[in-house]
């Protein structure tokens, strides 16, 4: 089991929700990996803080978006530091960077750091209480997207109708109409994978500036879309989040849960959403 897979299991590990063999695999990785051990410690600490101290209410969407952006930023330097082999424990690396970047204003840094911790607890509370299965799904989807982009980078565009037909023959639910691409976006390939225990159809698209977007289609049953964190796009309000620097939208349509993961910015994924949504 690698670091990214381990990280996705830490929350479930803490709650005793993992199957025994997965628990053993995660424990084995954590025993050998200082970075994941630190992540598990942080997870445990924050979780116990939430259980003992945090009132249970949801963060307003605007706040959540800002915190998620902070969270995404904070995750990157932590990984980078860890890869260099230097000791790192979660947020301290980020805070010391602020200290460096705001010399002479330690009080600003101090209150900023305090604000981030409070906000984090509220956000994490939301994350665990409401969005956890979705965030796990999101984590897996982003990993698949990243792998898939690597695989298809050198590939020339596929014939969309052939790809769709092949994917449809490998899943036991109707895909319905699938966006075949247009003059700005080309379908590169279609594929079927297991995603968090669900047979999932995947289509990858590349736009003219070389950005990739993956569409995941799976049966909707058992997927609860959080009420918070919706992004208004014309008359629609799909769930929106950003994970590991990728934009992600999730919504339900025609008995399917539809998930878009993209290297594009928020405006870019919104435009892809409309293309996909109108087709379905
Ligand atoms: Zn690790």
C-alpha cells in the first residue's frame, strides 16, 4: 500500500471501519513511513478535539471554499518537505513559512495561525460528519484521473462512439447519452474501473490547451451528495470541491452519480459540466 492510499484510509482506521486485512496493510505502512505516521497522529488528535470540543454545525459554503483552498495549499509544502527527508509534522511547516514571509508582523502570523486551526477544526468536523464517504470517493477519483492522464497523454483521440460502446458493454447499468466531445474538447479514451467498490465508467477528455478532465459514471445508490459546498452553474448546483489541486464536481442524473475531475480551473470545469450535463 502506498502513501496516498494509506492517507485515504486513516480516517476509517481511526473509526474502526476498515476490514481486518486493510487495517493490517495500513498499520504495516504507517509503521514504516514517518510521514504517514505523522498524518495518522494529526488525524487522531484533530478527531479527538472534534469529539470533545467542537459543536456540530456546518461551515458556510464560502468559508468552506476558502478553507479547502488553504487545506490544498498546506498539503503541498508538507509533501514536499517530507520528500526531502526533513522532519515534518503537518501544519508546522506551513506556519513557519508564514513566519518567514511576514517578518516584523508576528502578531498577524500568530492570529492567522490560530484562525486557521479553529477553521480547520470546524471544516474537519464538517468533513467527517457529512462528507467523509464523498471525500474518500473524491480522493480515489483524483488518483484515477492522474493515472489515467499519464496513460493517455501520448494517445491520439479515440472514436467516441466506439469507446462509449465498449465501455457500455462492460458495465451493467445504462450509461445514457455520453458527451462525445466537440470542437474544443476531444474524448481521448473510455475505460471501466472499480472505484470504492463500484463498477465505474470513465471517459477522459483533453481540450485544445492540453488540460484533462475525467468523467466518472456509476450507479447512484448509496452515494449521498452533501448539501453544503454546492457550486451554482446556470440553473444547476452540483457539489464542488478541490482535492490535490484538481477541481471536482459531483451530481446525480438519470440514476447515475456523475463525477468530473479536472486539471482545469473552476470556470473551466463549470464549462465542461455544462457540456456533459446537457448531453446526459
Ligand atoms: Zn506513507
